């Protein structure tokens, strides 16, 4: 087992906590954790898998917090869980054969639409209007769970935002939408990390160190969101979506 310098350990702990604090509520933590892992010098092929190890620990912690608070529609997510899981397995396997870069322009467009829609609908998500699923909405959310799960395993940035947006469209308020989204993220993360381990694309040392800090960040972040409510989550959601847009545009301009 290779030795890790104290500086790298502290760096991973700080980056993991900050990334998970944000990701536990609205997603987007990969904006911090992925560059941090790349900065350590890990091969790019191992960075995604290592990040998924840490991300799984974070999403598991957030899921537990939201479940304990009653801010999850358990019946709905129990049905959607295997769809997100299966989509993510397929995505993580596909990324080994097809570079994910071609998705970036589409992701930017979708994130822009998500941000604009959320900003314009000022009271959207403040109160729940969800009254169950119709045949049409069942097809929509099932397709969304599989597709976003695939995207999370294949590429990742913004998956949490897309999950939250899908649940908001069903009529959930921001807090329950975030809780449901974390369960979906947990499903896709488990699937992706299992696939990456099978493909030998994980550095367990770095992943577990960052993951330990992510557990702490997820506890603090999810508890603050549950306590503060929509007034806290909505602007954070818009802010992180905007940052994700900026990051993807920056990557495209550097090509």
C-alpha cells in the first residue's frame, strides 16, 4: 500500500467535506471532488471510480438523514431505485468504450433550461402538490430515473440537479425532492462504484479518505437543509446549477 503525504490527506479531507456539504442537498459536489482527485495525480481512468467510492459514502449518509426526517417518498423511490441502479451500471460500463465528452454540450443546454425554469417559477417547490402518479407521470419518472442513472454512471456532473428537477416536476417541494434525489443518487452511485471496482478503476486509499470527510459533510449539509427548508435549498439549487453550467462551458472553451 502506497504512502500518502499528510498534505494530500488534509487536502482530500477538506475537499471531501466541502463537496459533500453541497452535494448532500442539491448535488454538484463533483465540481469540487473530481478536480481535487485529479490534482493528486491519479490517472484519469481511476479518478471517476475513486470519486464514486467517496460519493457513495456521502449519498448513503444523506439518504439516511432524509429518511429519518421523513422527507422521502419511500413508496415511490423503492420502485425507482432499481431503474436508477440499472441505468448507472450500463452507463459506467459504456464509459469504458465511449468517451463522455460528446455529452457536454447537451448537458449545458439541459442545465440552462433547468436553471431558467426554476428561476422563472419563483414559488415552485415551496409547497408540495404531489398527488400520486398517473400512467403518464409514471412513464416520465421511470424513464427519468433510468436515464439520469445512466448519465450518472457515464459522466456524472449535474445528476443530482436533474434528479431534483424531475421530482419537482411531479409536484414535490424542494426538501422532499432533494430527499428523493439522494436515494436515486445512492442507487446510481452503488451501481457505478461496483462496476468501477469490477473494472479495477478505483484507488481505495484516496476514496476512503475523501469518503470519511464526505460522511461528515453530508450529515451537516442534510441536517441544515432539513432544518432551514425551501428558503435555503432553492437558492442553493439555482447557484449550484449555475456553477455547473459555467464549469461545463469552461471545459468546452478549453477544447
